């Protein structure tokens, strides 16, 4: 599997493909024209880049290509999260968590879930 590193523009294309499961260039273009002012050629270039990066596949279906994700959204999120953590917080996950907890609106249910995740993390480290 390739190392996942996609640009902001490629993320928008991938969101469409993940949402649809598979899509032709025309379908991706139609979706993206709802939220961008990109030209058709720009979107086709982004699709080609994603194929070259082995993030999506392109298979011929008559006179068109059908694009399918080769990398899950979750895997891309993990890779982007690691890059963000390293770039912005010098890899310090505790600093990142403190920042977002202090600067975000978090519901009591979300706080409970965070506590549960942190407790599970602590417990898994203690078992080693």
C-alpha cells in the first residue's frame, strides 16, 4: 500500500469517491461543481494524480473510466492526523489534546467518550 499524502484539492475529490463508493469522472465533476468553481480539466487532472499515487483505481467501462478508492478514508485520516500532529505540535499528542479540549465546545457525552478512550489507552500501556 502506498504512503498516503494527498493535497487539500485531492481530499475534495476523494470525499466524493468515498461517498459514492465508485464514480465516473462525470459524476465526480457534477458533485464538485456544486461546491467549487473548478474546470472539468482540473478535476480530471486531480483524478489522474490520485491514480498515479495509487489512492484510487481507474477501470475502463466502455468509453469512460470508473474510479474506485484503493485507500480507506480512515487510513487517510490517520495519515493526515499524524502529519498534523508532527507539523503543528511537534508530535506532542498531549499538547494537541489539551489545546482542542480547551478551545472546543465538547458535549458531556463527548467528554465521557474521551475519558473512556484515555482510560483504555492508559490500561493498554500498563499491560505491556
